[in-house]
């Protein structure tokens, strides 16, 4: 789960459901686009926000197929960190001369140190799993509750 957007959005969705008249007709399904870190943790993660939320993910190939079909963007972005040590004692060869070069402050990427940039919209699927609507940022719980009640009423 991403540390910035997803928890806030799940909290807003929980608030939205609390304001809805027809919340019992809506199922929130959180689909992780970071299966490498989220598999096995999703059920616990989403239940912190609402015990009725469902958390799903899939292996890369299936996940990519689903996100393409729904028009969901996601991308892994490596984070570079500052090297904590001064590596000035490491010799660097330049031509036939050996020199000392400071590596202090040089950024390096770690394989498992990444963020996932992704769509932060809510996709509304009808009971036939057809895309019915899209709620984009900014997400306002009160406005979404009204809109979702109207959509559910229209679909009944």
C-alpha cells in the first residue's frame, strides 16, 4: 500500500459510506498495484478502515491486464538515497593517474526502495462489472455520498 494517497483515500471512502443512504448496496474493493509489497497484507490493511472493504491484488501480468482494461495508470519509480558515508578514500583511476574522489552525497538506488505512482481516482463498476463512473480528485466525502446514492438509485 502506498504511504501517502491510499490510506487517506480509504479513510475518505469510509466516511463516504457513513454518510450514504444506500451504502449497503456498495462494495469497496481496493486493488493494489504493488503486489510485491502488498500480497498477504491487504486484508489487514483495508480492514483498518472498514471491515467490509475487500483488498485484492494479482501477479504482474494479470494486474497489468486488469489495469489496462480499466484505464488505470501505475508505474514503479525507484527512490535514490543519499550515501551515508564519505567514500573519499576510494581510489578512482583517470588515465594513468590514481585520484581520490568524494562520493559524499551521491545518490544510489536500492532495488526494493521504490514508490508506485498510480491513478488516484475511484472507478465505479456496476453489478455486471462494467465501468459506470469515475470519481476524480479532490475526493469530498459528502459530495461523493450524494453522487453515489444517486448512481445506485439510477442503477436499481
